[in-house]
C-alpha cells in the first residue's frame, strides 16, 4: 500500500464530557461482576455526554483548541473531514454544520465518513490523500462518537464499556514531512460482531409509527433495534489474530523496526486485547500508552484520546505506530511522526454549540 507523502500532523486535541460514570456504581452488575469486569477491561470510569450534547459539540471544542494552539486563521482551512457513527442528524452531513460553526470559508470542502474503531488510520489516509491530491494546504480531521446514545443502559455487554469523546487532528502540506505508512483492511463477513441493526430512516429496520419497539436479541438481552449489539468474544478473537499482522506490515513498509518507534497506540477496546497484541509485537507496557482506565472505549476517537490523555509524553518529537480495529469488521494501522508539543491535554466540556 502506498504511503501518504508531504502531509504533516501539526496538532492533536481531544474533548470529553465532564460527567463521570464509574464501573463501581453500575447497578446492573453485582459487586463481584464489577471487580471481574474492571480487571478484564481496565475500565474504572468513563465520560458520558450531558443532555443535548452531541459528537459535533465535542469535535467542535477540540477543533477550536487546535486552531487556537496553531494560531491558524479559519480562512486558511480548506478541508474538514468528520468520522463518526453518531452524527447529529441523518441529513445534512454533520461536517457541513461544523464548517459553519467553526467559521470556515465556503471554499472548504466538508464531508462525513461512517466508520468506528479504525477511524484514525483510515482518517489519516483519506484526509492526507485528499489534501495532497487537491493541493489543500490545511485540513482538519475530526473524529468522535457519543456511543452512550446508542447503548441500552441495562446491557451489561455494552453499556459499561463505552465513553463519549471528540477529537481534532490538524494537518498541513509539507514537502519535508516524513511519509505516513498505512495498512488498511476490512471484512464485512464479521459485521454482526458489533452492529446497530435498525432505526435509521432508510434502514432495513426503520422506525414504525414514530417509535422503535423493544426486541430481544439472541443473547436474551432486550434491546431496541437502534441499540448497539456487541459480541465481545468475536471481537477478542478477531483483534488478537488479525491486528498484529497489520501493525507489522505498516512498520515494515516504513523501513523501520518496531524498536525504532517510541510508542504503540492501540484502539482502547479493552486491556486484555491490547496487552495480548503488545506482547505479540514485543512492545513493553511503558511504550503502549492507554486511556481506557479513565475514559473507557471511546470508539472512533480512542487513539487521539489516548494521545491527549498522555500529552506529557509528547513534549519532544515522537515516532508512533497506531492501530484501530473493530466495528465493520474494519482495521488499519499507520506510522507517523508527531512534532514536539503537538499533542494537547484532554479538554473537559459540557458546552452545546
């Protein structure tokens, strides 16, 4: 797979809500179940959006912070790409709403991508390629989800896993930038491992009479058709078998060795998955930053959230290999360099714009 050349990462920001949901307080798990869950997943607490707060609000806060940090004039941004599975509304694309709210020029192209856990490597590929091909000097890659809006609170397999977050990555054309090497994969035969089966206006299971009736899944958990269904065992097997190879291919295409990278950044699915992948690749724990303890699985935004939760590690230039994997099934890996002080600490916000 060809690398994206001549595109540099200038800033990474992330925003999360202030409301904290603690595993110890989750009423649908017994105390011993909570202990086992926390040990296996690593999740102590997560952030949940306030009433009326959307993925766009979190991405907007992150984008404003990135623009302010770089002192970029909004008129200089020529592309805004939003990756989310939880847009503000079915129509129009949420990216176009964000273009207006950020005060970006009408010459700024904007579009949405519906993708989840693999969003960061895919997003770098799409944003970098578009900018390079069309000669767009500056762009914003916004990634975020409010997964709490699509999980049934009583669903022990999903609700205690997911946190809400939004992020922004500022990209700029730079002929001196090191290439972004990529490995991107998909396998739709595994689509039912993580799925929201219905509820969209044009879905196979659309709303009936303005509402969606409760239905019981094969696991005995009552859910609406617009609730997320997660098969954790399937995701574990997929991740530990398919992801290490993707990371190895991305590293090999970069011409570097695993030891040449400062950090391995993994989608924050759960601690057991990530520990297994890191061991297979020979990355020691101190080279694998995490965010899952305090933010949970933040879906599409988990890699930038992990960067920002560990911003102090990026006060000097760093080489990173990152991999996202999950819903789709979709997975991908990317190698890139982050300049000194390009990663900002996470922002807490309940703002609704």
